């Protein structure tokens, strides 16, 4: 027996209503998202919180801003010649020192022992030379004394011969005695001749020998002074007048020969070194004038030389001040450097601070005086420096652009002012 079932119309109607409601909500959501995407974002703020800048035509100066490092013109690295242990330190880093002023003192026992030994050897040689000179003088004196004795004996014998000659002729004295007197006279004459020759030779040679000995003694004396002066190598002194830029030694520290002790800088004059990108290699030229800023003071500089060596995409340039500096800088202190590269006449200019970028697109806010609002406007920037930007599209002369105190405005397409 068949049973007839009634259809449940209420269930189907509820399912239809739910489907239609879901479709309607989806359409409303899509419409809201479309409106949100196409409707301008507004922001309201007081007009007093912004600054208006007119877009003008004028000369655009391409300025490169970088940093330069100050280096003293006169700088000396002070090192230890002999090395040793630091026993005294009289100065500290950044102290002002005069030329010859003691910075530190070292102790080196082996070096002192070597110096003492050399002084003893040189002193012994000096004493030997002095003894040699005294011996030559004594020999010369003895020769002269012996020569004088020989002359005396010769004259005495000659007198005796003259007295005994008549006695011998008269046969009063023996012939042998008279001949002995003649032999003795002959002996003393030969002795006088020998001593006279030797004395004349000494008179010619000794002055030269004495001069050589004296010169040798003087040289050895200077050598002794030089050796003693070597002990001063253990005393570290300032070679110039200036300021100690670094002094990193400590009491008891062992320093090797040639080790750097400190650097003395003469801070009365400087030169500056700056690194530039290789992009500016053909634009940075010697004798070009640049302006540096330090402590709010402008310093005119001149590019003295430009290095032709590029290292890691950068090259160096040396700059000097065009006038005496009125400030004291430290070694390695950096200053702002403004390099004027080129000038473009009749350029459309706007302040650089008015230009901002969003996903690579340059934008500005253009002020609408009638609507008392600023509209975000895309522009094309040809060049942009620290102060000005050159605009080639998107602005016209006479328009006004807006700058703000913060960057919260950049998401707003339109900014209305109270």
C-alpha cells in the first residue's frame, strides 16, 4: 500500500533566504572595498603646522655632501729605538708638550751594560794613546839630555888633548895616554853625531805624531760622548712642539725596539682627506673650491690633489684651508663637506624636503589656495641636492608645495587645512 508524503516547503524557503542574504552581504562588502579603494584619503590639520614654498625658476647648483677627516700638517710618530721596560711616564694622551720635553723613561739592563763596556774600551784606548804620547815626549827629552852630555864630554876631551899635546911632544907623557885621549874624543864625536841625527829626526816626526795622537784622542772622546748619549735613547722625548694624540703605554710594560710609543701632532695647521665615489672621478678636480662646516663655522677649502687610484669604488682627495683656521681640531675629526659640482641655469626648483618617495615614485603636496587643501601629486625629479630639487614634470612655476614637521601625512592623498 503506497503512502503519500507531503513536501517540506518551509525548509527550502529558509535555504533560499540564507543564500540570498549571503550573496547580498558579499556584494555589499565588494562595494565597500571598491569605495575604500577609489575614495581619496583625507587628513585635516591646522594650516599653521605646515610651511608653503613657491615653485620657482633659477640656477640649480649640484652639490655633493660628504665628510672630510682632519689631519695635522706636521705629525711625528715617536718610537723606542732600543726598547726596554717602562719605568716612568710623565705625560698623558692629549697633553701639550714642548720640543725636547720628556714623555717617558725606559730601563734596559743589557743595553746599559753594552754601553758601559764600550765606554770602558774607548777610555782604555784614550789612556793608551796618552801614555804613548808621554813616552814619546820622554824619549825626546832623554835624547836631548844624552846629546847634551855628549857635547860636554867631547868639549872636555878636546880641552884635555890641547893641554896634553905639548906634553906629548916634549915626551913628558906617554904616547898611549895621549892616544887614549884621541880615541875617547873620536868616540864622543861619533856619539854626538848619532844623537844629533836622532834628535833632528824626532823634531821632524814627533809634531806630526803628536797631532795624530791628539786627533785620535779627540775622536775617541767624541765616541765616548756618543756612546753615553746612547743612554738617552732610553728617555722618550718629544721631537716637536704639539699635542700627544695617543699614548697607550703603561708602567712595567715591555717595549720592543721600533715599537710606537705615541704620536705628536702640531695642531696649528691641517689638511683634510675625503673619500669620493668613483662616479665623481671626472668631476672632482684640483684647485676647485669647496666649503666645509665644523661647529657651525664655514671653512673655505681648496682641493689640493686627487688620487688616481680607485679602491673599493672610492678615491681620495686632499684638501687644504684657503685661510688660517680659527679653531682647534683633533686628528681624525670629521667635518661636513659641500662640493659644488655644476650649475644648471633656468631650472624649475622646489625644496628637497618637500619631495618624498613612495614605491620609487617622487611625490609632493601641491597647495590649492582656493580649496585650502594640499593634493598629493607625482613629479619627476632630475637632480636632488641637500637644499633643492630640480623638477622636470608635474609642477609649474608659481605653484606652492607644502612641507610638514613629520612624515605621518604621506599616506593621505588630500590634506585639508583648518
